[in-house]
C-alpha cells in the first residue's frame, strides 16, 4: 500500500504543479514580474520542504506523536494566538491569518489541522469510554474544538473552520461515536456556523449567490459565474493546456480556491474527472491503510488525514462548480500555498510509517 500511496501522491503533486504553473502565469507576471513565480515558489517553499519532512517523519515511529499530542496541539494553538500580536501577525483583505517569525512567513491554521488530527487520534484512541460517555468524550471535545473555532472565527477564517469541523466530527464518528452525542454536536455546529454567516453580510451574500447565481453577476455572484463560465467553456477535452482565458484577470483567485475552474477550462471534463479520480484513489488507499491498522491511534490518525484531504478537496470542487456556497477553501496539492503543502505532506509522511507494505 505504501507504493500505491507514493505513486498517487507523486501524480497529484506533479499534476498540481503543472496546473499551477499554467493558472498563475498571467497573475505572476503582473504581480512579481516573473511568469513562473508561483511554480518555483511552490516547488522551493512548499513541495521541497514538504517532501523532505515527509521522508523524515516516515522514518520515525508514529507512536511517538501519541505521547506528544497534547504539546503539539498547545504549540499549534499558541501559534494561532500569535496571529493577533501585531509584531508577528499580519493579513490582507480584512483577514489576519499569517505569521512572520524570523523572516519565515506561514499560516498557522494549516499546522492546527495536523495537530488536531494527532490530538484527537490520541484522545479517542486512548480509551473507548471517551466516545461512549459524555463527560469523557463530548465535554473535552467541545473545549478543544471550541477554542480552536474561536481563534479561527476571530481571524476570520470560516473556510478552515468548516474543514476543522469535518475533521473533528469525522474522527469522532470513526472512533465509535454515541450517535446522540454526534447529533447534539452537529446541531450546535450548524447553529454556530449559521450565526457566523448572519453576523457578516459578505458571508450571507455567498449563500444568496449560491441560491441564485444570476443575482448580481457583476458583484456577489461574480466569482461563481466566472468559474462556471470557465468550466462550461472547457467542454469534453478543454481549450488546451495553457490556453485559458479566465486567468487573464476575469476569474478571481486563479491559483487559489478557483484553480479547479482552470482545470475544467483547459483540460475539460476529462481533466476534471481525472482530478476527482486522483482524490478518490487517494481516499480508497488511505481507507485501506486505516482498516489494516490494528493500533487505534494509527487507525484514527490515518482516518483523520483522509477526512481532512477529502473534505477540503470536495468542498472546494463543489463550491467552484456551483454545487455549494463559496468558502475560500483551497484545493489540496494543487492550489498555491506553501504551508498547506508542507502540513499535508508531513501528515502523509506519518501515514507512510503507519502503513504496511
């Protein structure tokens, strides 16, 4: 299973890098004076360090992370709080999501995702009664998730909050959940998310845009309309790699959360299905690894990584295809983002150590 996982990841990373180089060529030239800025930056500051870290972690006994899980989580939460310290944190477009420490710029929310997977796998894998008893299971679960959610809401980063919610609920379910507890947690989560949407008009506008994409096509519905135009114009085989017109300033965030629209435009339905097929293949492989693992911590950790990647991938694809409201969630391994790439590859490096040949 390790070999299959390796080759699926290799294809995903190479394919993602190729798509990114095409999607960002216009924006990179305009902003940085180099058409391949995003390509080289992703390669040097995302894929390179990520692959190295994955290799190192694949050689370390994964059970070590169970012992360090609380410290890892506290460290991630500490980094999240530093975002609000003016000397370290900064942001753009009204969101403060990045840290600059010693000249290194990164997004701590990506580290939080990995730390939560490790912590929840250790917590639920430690004792079975933690999933069946409210005091042992749901109450600590609420405290940890609630604090993380508060920090994400304050940034604000609702897209990451949604992914974190999927990770937490998914791992709670895999651990052997009391369905009544899950229903209560899910209900509270939906209520909190609804409140966050109501409190910020731009979030409510995304719901309106989803329900009626023709409402204000030059305003709140602009991104989803341009994305669907791009996907629709690709047809079966696409307009050809590198020949997208949407990336010429029409489609917002062509290297970010809108990159799937570029895939649909340039590579058509075939390219879109190929992308989805890669994620499905990865999902099945990770599921097989989890099922073959007898250690509860290892099984839950692999399941958490699987839930993280699949939730993020298919929420992104659904949103850009007009099947769900826009969330700003990037497409794993394909969208631009060094911290996200490193965190994902680090998690998968641990999975390699868990996996059996």
